[in-house]
């Protein structure tokens, strides 16, 4: 029995079959139940854990149809249009589903009907029923109004008016009901009788292409995974090829016989049209998983889906080698990204700014716009390089000895090493972009420095002396210096 | 019997010589642009081989510059894959695209890969070297590592030979160790020549291993315009392009004469 605090009193939220035989009903105060059955076992209500579990079950239900929707906090709606024949017929599908869930330790009630509302009402009022199309009104008529899943206030209102079953409500004129309970209730009623239908909202969009492999006996070895994926990839690619599609994102789902589902997805920059590529990407991805696939008691279904697909044009490779160089590099990037993660394989795109740390924007190769290779980088200004080869991730504060407060440094200490400056060039003044932020920061005066060992540095003074940074008579308020980059 | 054995041995030796000279001929060498170094390297650095660049922890920028220059020469406008260990970026900063562009490399042709550790960096390098669309693969590792042993270096060498993609190892704060590298360099920064527009990379490079020749030590300057190394220039702007086969001293005096004239 599960209890939670509602309106400052502990109420029963849910109870099992034994408890209801003892007269316990959801909605009763816990104190009453305790008085009736002092030995009752009470568990605190944990809505979050319930939601997680329901989502896991919904994941598992993906094996019956790609369109699975959550129905409130305790139900699932499956749109099985066009799926039933894969399992024999509708009755066989429902038997298979409920039997599997019972094996997993859940109590279920299921029903099949032409509309979502009718099916919901039937699961609550008459489980295991399968209603033929057009027969909904007759099937739901004897059910209590509460089975519709509408607001409690409406149910109470109808009961007070003496309308207990859906059939009694349907006998009333819709205009009377609408005046009392609102248009929405009428819409629900129309859906319950099959006069109207509303689509369910699936948890995730249906993939464009799906192929499955069922195992009559669960397979518990990991070496079967890659060959199975290869076989599935062949089917999938063949199906996609017929409609001229290539996959940009592939998801492999592993359904364990105990109900756990694990999905692994790989993304590519170029649409995949070749089986070897699919196999290689998944081999990399499975190899690099932080927590590897755990077959547990074995998989009984492995599925491969193309969740994002784009139209591809079959192009013959010409003799021009530069054209497919980029393609080969993209393929390599996909492989490396599958293993290391997309954010670790990047290209840099120039940005329209003069703040040194923002000039180059790292973009994952897979997400690079196709014309990224064309964006020109600003031309070099003059002979000696004015920008460092390596830019520190964060400018590092340094201690500087300067001849004059707004002049170049004569000596500085960086990372506990003293460097004596032999040559300095600057300042190159870079003002922050006031149009981007309200507090853009101080103007930087950059200096190119060479020390006595020949090492070349790029450092800056933060703030204009006596304009942005005001020195105090006691020696404080001096501008700070930072090391920002290193020249070759 | 004995004679037959001798003749067979001679034949096999001849076969081996032919194979060896044959491979040596098919290797493409790219001149660095520094006359003396190119002479020692018998024409330049070999493409499709493993080259190593070592440096002290504090000399990372200089070694980066040298590796970037060598990669620019060997990759020859093709894509460049730069694999770096995360720790190296934390310690020595990220590779700056503006700076690379100023050295004459094209940031649009650079793909950057960040690896957690030396193992994954080397694995990525081995995969990348199989992709012959690339010009060069630079693997930047920080510190001494057990991951890059003889076996790993052999793997990279073979992969580079098969595809013709040059493998460059940039070993920051690491001590040179035995490997199958074609050449091994030790790089540190050198003083800029006394001129007004100082700042181009001037590097003190030591060739400490050369599989097919002698070693040596030279001061090289990277010429950002010609995208080649050269002898350091005492005068800032040479009027004419320098002649490739002139020694350091003559080039210095000629520069001086031009200055006087």
C-alpha cells in the first residue's frame, strides 16, 4: 500500500489486490486504514520513481509500436495501427504484451479500441476487451463515468446528478452537458464513443526506418551483437537505398528479456549509405562505452532504426581527388567522434570579432555547415606574426616590473619563473565589445615580448592607466597584467 | 653445394639491395628550405614516415611552431589532423587558428581532435594515418608516456608508409626514447635577429636522430611568406629570394652588402 500527504492528511494513493480485498480504497485516510488493519505495510509515495519506471516500461513497449505515449501518471497509450499483424492479430499482441509485463512482475490491465479515450475507459472498466471499430459506444456504455479519466469534479457532479455510467451520460443532450461541464467534456465523450478521434502524443517521433531482429531464445553473449547489427544494417540500408535516403542518425536498441532497454545512437556528418560504415561506427561506439552493454539474462530483440534520414543523391566518384578528400575526412571524423564524442572532433570557424579568445569558434565536424570550408580567415597583416600560435585557455595573471606604468614591461614572473624582457613591441590596444555586454571589461594593451632566452610571449595590461584604472597615492590600484599567448 | 649456397645468398642480398634502394627512391622528400639541413637530410624530410619533435616543457610553443611548419611542408595543402592530449592544452594553451594562419597554414583544412590521454590519442592517430585524404597527422603528447613504445611507434610507421600520410609526434616535456622514427628533432626557441620587424619563429633545432644520414644542429627561421624554413636573416627584408644552395655565411655577407648599398 502506498500513502502520501494530501491536504495535510496522509491518504492512500494506491494499494494492491490483497489490500482492496480488505476494504481499502485509494483516497481513504491512512488513519482509517490503520484502524481497520493495524499490520498494514505502508510505503511513501514517490512520484518521481513512478515516472521513471513508467518511462522504462514505455521504452520496452517500443518493441510493439514506435508510437508510445504516456497517459497521465499511470497509463500508456500505444498506437498499434498497422502493427498488430506483426504479432498475429490484435488479441495476440495484447496477450504477448500483458504476459511479458506480468512476467516482469507488473499487474496490468489492457484494452484495444478505436480511440485513445475509449481504450483508456476500457482498461479501467473492462480490461482485456478488444472493441471492433464502430462498436465503441456500445462497449463503453456500461462503464462508470470515472473510467473516462476526466476531472474528479466532473465525475462528482455527474454522480450527484444521478448519472453513474457513461451510457446514462450519453443519453443526455450534449448541449445540457456542455452548459454544465464544458465543451472539453463533450469532446472526450465524442472520442469515447468513436465519433471523433484525437491523435496521441508519442514520447518521441517515430523513426523513419526500423528493422528488428527477434530472438526466440534470449541471447546472452556480447559477440552476437555486432553480427546482428551488421545483418540489420544490411536490411536497413537496402530499404533506405530504395527510397534514395541516407541516415544521419542511427539508434540501436537492445531489449533485454527482463524488460530493460538500452539505446545507443551514433551520429554522422555525411548521410550513411554503406553497411560497412554503420558497422564501423557502432563497433567504435560500443567499444568506447563508459558502462558497457550488460546482456543480463539475454536480449530477445535487437533493433536498428534510422531516426534522422536525408535524401541522398548517388554520385559517381570522379577522378578529381580533392573532391572526395573532404568526404574521406568526414568519414574519419565520424569514426573518431563515435569513439571520443562529437565535441572532441572539431573544426574552427572564423568569427566576426577582434577579441582574441573569441575569434575561432570550435564546431564539431559533424555539425559543420556544408559551406564551412569556404568561410575565409582574415588575411595576415604583416610579416612578423602578430598573433600567438598557442592561446592559453585562461589568461594567467603575472607579476610585472615596468619602467613606466603605461609602458612595456621590463621583467615579469609567470608560473614562478622570472623572465627578463629583451625586446618588446606594442601596445596593440584591443577594446572590449561594449555592444555585446553591459559590463564589457577593460581595454587591453597587448605587447609582444621576447625574453633573454628567445622565448616569445603575448601579454597584456588590463585597463588603461589613469583612465580605466585609477592609481591610489598609497601604491594600490595599479593595472594588472596577464599572460595570454605564446609565440613560436 | 657450397657454391650454390653462396650464389643463392648473393642473389638474395642483391634482391634485398634492390628492394631497399627501390623503396628509397619511391619515397618523396620535401625540402625544409634550410640548405644545410636539407643537405644532411639528403634532400629533405620523407613523406609518409614518422618524425618526432621533442622539447622541454617551457619550449612547447617553439616545438609547436616547428611541427606546424613541417606539417605545412609535408601536408601540402591537404587536410591536417591535429590530435592533442587534453593536458597539453591546459598546460601550453590551445592551438590558435589566427596564429596558424599567420604562419601560412589554412585553418579551414585543420581538424582538431582532443584525446583524454596518450592511449586514445595514439589510437586516433593510428586510425587517422589509414586515411590517405589527410596530408599529415600531428599527435601532441605531454610528458613521458609508456603508451608510445616501440610497438606503438612501429604501428604508426607502418600505417604512415601504407597510406603516404606523414605522422608527426610532438612530444612536449618528454625525454627522447627509442622508436622507429625516421628523424627526431629537439627544438627550442632562439633569439630573433636584430631587426625592426622581429617576431617570426626563430628556432634552435637539433636533429638528434636520422635513420639515413648524419645529425646536426641549425638555427632556422620560418618564412611565413614562402612557407619554408630558412637561415635566420640578419637584415629584415631581403630584396630577392635567397638561393637555395648558398651557405649561411655567404647569405649573411650578401645581406650585409645589400644593406650597405
